[in-house]
DNA sequence: CTTAGTGTATCGGTACACTAATACACTTGG
DNA sequence: CCAAGTGTATTAGTGTACCGATACACTAAG
């Protein structure tokens, strides 16, 4: 899961790290209660500063995915599926609102966006 | 059309300027061939640096909406409706691709996005 | 030709995000 | 109790976007 990061990507390192972990948690690969690698361990493996890993962990904490316990480690949180669903819906709404704002500045309507989404979504669900 | 800019907005000044002009052009308020205010004129009116207006004009130029002629002025481009339609579709595609990338990092699927889009679009077309 | 007006080009200051470095405080197992 | 391992907190360095200032090059009207 932690092969390599792309240092030249415009996506920040901490964001890349968070994205991988989030995906793993959402997919159930990391069960609630499971311990994540320690900040230093993961930092060493990814050739990155520990503070960067911390930033990723903090982001996941703010989203309710993990819990950081000083002196102990970082662990996957147990989140009720209902709450998780609401969270996802809220995040999706935020994303879409941003999209609509950008589109409005470009003079692009909702219909065009829907068409583009259908086209881009293609095979995916 | 050029009453005031919001200096405290997270949206850059040049982007606010470009958005207004783009909207005016798309709406047909500025016909092809029409001259935009000169860089200095608009800058003075908006209490902004000329370079900031230039940045807005350049953005519009990159999108094919206007043409900058040194020594002469800046003019609205005549773009065939077919090409404009393709441009908008391309822009919509770029926006949606960005959205999908963001959503993927958050573990959000296309279906949730579509639902959010439908909800947010509500009254709009 | 001259000149006033246009866009062009480059540089500097500022603010902010990102990453790293380093010292600190807590927890746990022996 | 204490040592090793964990997260915490603060600070500094780096890059980049944004905006302004200023000097330059071109165009067109008189």
C-alpha cells in the first residue's frame, strides 16, 4: 500500500498519504481498532518527514476516520455506517458546490456539467 | 458592470475581472469585435494595478474569448457557436475530471456525486 | 513624424501552503 | 521505575500565487 509518493505532483504529500489511508479504511482493508503505522515508521518508509505524516493523520482525524492517542499510536475509528454515509453525502455536496461555483465563473451550466459527468463516469459507478 | 471588486475574497482579483467579462461575452452583452476597456482605464476604474487587468485579459485570451492587439486594444473574438460549444464541453470535462479526482481521494463515488449534483442543481437548469 | 494611447515584459513585495527540523510530553511494557 | 516508542508543538526554510510598480515596444491619429 505504501510503495511510493510522487513528490512532483501538485497534490501535497500529506494529501497523498491521507488519500491512500482513507481509501484503505473505506474499503475495509483497515478494520476499526487497527493500528496505523507509527508516524516515524511511515515517514521512514516513505522517505518523508514525520511532521508530514502527522499532517495526514490529522486530516483523517478531522474527518473522523482515525484517532490519535499520544504515546500509544494512531488507530482506525469505529464509525457507524449511518454517520459515515451522512459524512460522505456532506463531502459530496461541498465538492459539487465548489464545482458549480467554478462552472458559473466560466459560464457553464448544470446541464453541461451533467453531460460531462456522464461521459467521464463511463464505466464507473 | 464594473462597480466593485471584493479584495477580501479568496477568488483572485484577476479572476473576478475575467469572470465578469466572460459572463458579459457569453451573454452577448459584448458583441464580437467590441473593444474592451483599455488595461489602464479598467485598472483605474477598479482601483487595481494594470498588470492585474492584463492577467485577466490573458486568461480570457487563453480561452479564446478576446484578442489582445498591442498598441490597439483588446477586442472580443468572433467565435463560431459550434466551436464555442465544443470549448464549453471541453471546459466542463476538465472541471468534472478535477471533481472526480478530488472525490476519489475522499473515497466518494460517482453515484454520490450525481446525487449531490441533482440536489444542488435543484431549481437551476 | 510626433505623440498619446495601447499592450508587453520584468522585477519586487507579500502572503500563504507545504515540508522539514527539533525539542517536548505522554504511554506502555519489561 | 524507566526506557523505548508514541504523538505534540513550535519554529524555520522553501516554493508559489498574487498583486503592484515601472520601463519598454508597438499602433494609430493628427
